[in-house]
């Protein structure tokens, strides 16, 4: 069964829009941990949170509280920077997903360039695995990046579906991008990697994602939190899980 990991960063974005400078102890809302627990009640399989260097949404204490509260797996999204690496080794989430980070971007824009950082990523992968943490690499559906990810020894890749989502309304281009995703997932599976996917996915556009083989988990945030404004987060998660039911597995 295709799993759903809910990215709760945008719940924290809403909180920070009002309470970024609130003194410690002051009640603030909405609470990303409460949101994560509601997603779990609705049947999601994991919670994803990205602690960015600039702490624009998720803050350190959110991660600590998530680790201690959720019953599913915490997927800790992070850049490979010394302070965040030390924090991850202290927190020991179930899995880390390594992403590129750039302060000017609104959201994670491109995939990680694994080819260019292969030896550094292999070292980091070993440190994480030695601490009992699995490693996923967020990459574009590019055969060279898939092969480098396998050489790094990562347990998972997460295929970046942002370009597919952006091209969704241009039929020829989006079909080409689906083919790139199909080929990348096939190659990853043959290399022993487990395959996740995410970025920009919605109830509507995930139907064609069903064509991509070997997927284990989708990580979805923005469209779920947007839908939650109208129907509540539990219903939004249930709707997404229902839309994922058709995945052939
Ligand atoms: N996967 C990764 C690695 C991401 O960086 C993000 C965005 O934070 C997502 C999945 C979820 O993307 P979206 O919020 O567009 O669903």
C-alpha cells in the first residue's frame, strides 16, 4: 500500500506569521504537533518536518515535541550543515531526508546534487546509519543522481515531483516528466533503493503518479494544509488517502 507522509511545515508557517517573536510560555496557534496527531488519527503513515537554517516555520522545539509525541515515523527534512547534522544526531528521528537549502527560495526548489557531493554525502549517510537513522536523498528524476544515490548507500530516494506538478496543465510536457519519474523509479529500484516522491502533489495531479512504479511513500504538505482550511485536517488527510488507493503497488 502506498503510504502518506504529511509535511506539517505549513502549519508552523501560519503560527510564525503571528507569533514569531512571542515570549516562551505564551500560548500560540496553530500547533504543528497537534496537527500531526490529528493527521495520525486520520490514518497517515508518517510526519515530515523541515527544520530550515533560518527557522522560518518549524523550530527546534517542534522537532523535539514531534519525536516525543507522534506514533508514526518522523521524517526529518534537513540540509547538510554542521549544526543541523548535530541536532539530527541528538534527536534521532526514524529517517532524515537530505534536501538542498537556499535562503532566498520560498520552498525547496531543486533536488540535491548528489553527483557533486558524493563523498560528503556518503560520510553523512554512514554517520546517520550508525546512529540508527535511515537516510533519504531528495533528488530530481535524473539517472545520474539516482546512480550516485545508490553509490552513497542511501536507503531511500525521494523523487522531486515539483516539475511534474508545475507542468501538470501542459499535457505533452507533463507526460514527458512522468516518463522521467517512471525511469528514475525503475532505475532506483533496480539499484536497491526504496523510492518515495513528493512536492506539489494534490488529489488531482497524483492520479498520474500512479503510473510511477515502486513507490513506497508520498510526502505531501501544501495541498493538504490548504484543503484543511475548508474541511479540517483529518478530512483532508482521509481524502488524500482515498485518492492514493488506486496505486497498483
Ligand atoms: N518533499 C520535500 C523534500 C519537500 O521539501 C517538500 C516541501 O517542503 C515536500 C515533499 C512537500 O511539498 P508540498 O508542500 O508541495 O506538498
